[in-house]
């Protein structure tokens, strides 16, 4: 019986790996395709150095919004029926959905390269969302506090860099990043208002999440 169970486990693992491999191949292949909606593509007049900077910014921002979406998705899977925090998480998630939709549209418009690690950011975000929600409502809010702190700081850094670029073609991008920065900081304030500081092991928990987000930004800038 032990051998039969072990054989079934191995077969299931192989099937799961094959499905993941097939998904990754399809996803990475789709990244190589030219955007189909050519009407949305601008002739952005940027220097090569500016283009490289904008490309990196948009790639990181899209990846960050992917992770945020899946964090809230994971939290809603656990706390969605909670009458106190469920509606709050849902409201923040709806804003993140809009943020992601916007960056999905900006990617082809600015001819930026998305991260090749999207499936990883989705999985990591969902696991983080579920894990913190299972620790309790306060831990879920502490997760939001830590993530939105990093994202807010990151958007501020981007805005400072964009101020040095005198180019009308990125005025739209500046407005989007400023608006999204304000949204993320509002999420941060909301998390604190809903007892994020009361989470068990608040200090170590937020430090781990904070450093994880910083590492994700570093990786996405390169991959």
C-alpha cells in the first residue's frame, strides 16, 4: 500500500510539473509577440538611457501590482467573509486591479519588457496573502502595511527620477505614478487604522515582508 501511495504521489508531482512547464513556455512565448493593438503604441522620443530607465520602472511597477493583486486575492480567500475587514480588503483589491490593468496597457504603449517571472510573483503574492490572513486579521493588515510602505517609497523614488527628465511623452506616466503612489499610501493608512500594529510578532513579520519586497524589486529590475 505504501508503494502504491508513493507511486501516486510521484505521478501527481510529474503531472503538476508538466503543467507548470507548459504554462511557463506558453507565457514566455507570448512575451515575444508584438503587441496586436498598434493604435495604442506611441512613438516615444526618449534617449536610449531614458528608455532603459522607463522600461525598468514600468516592468517593476507592473510586477509589484501583480504581487499586490495576488496578496489581496489570497487574503480574501481566508477573510472574505469577515464582516469587519472583508469589505476593506475587497476595496483595496479593486484599486489594485485597476492599477494592474493600467500597467498592462502601458507595457505595449511604451514598448517596455514585462518581467519573465510573472508566474512566480503571482504564486508568491497568493502564498503571502493566505499565510498572513491565516495568522489573523491584524497580521493581514500588517502585511498590507509592510508592502504598501515599500511600494509607496518606490513610487516616490521613481517620481524624483522622472522630475529630471524633460519630455512631454512621459507626463502621462508621471501622473499615473503619482496617483498610484497616493492610493498605496492610503492603503497603508487603512492597514494601520485596522490594527496592523497589533499583529503577533509585528516587528519581525513586517521586516521580513519589507525585505522580501525590496528583493523582488531588485530581481525584477534585472529579469
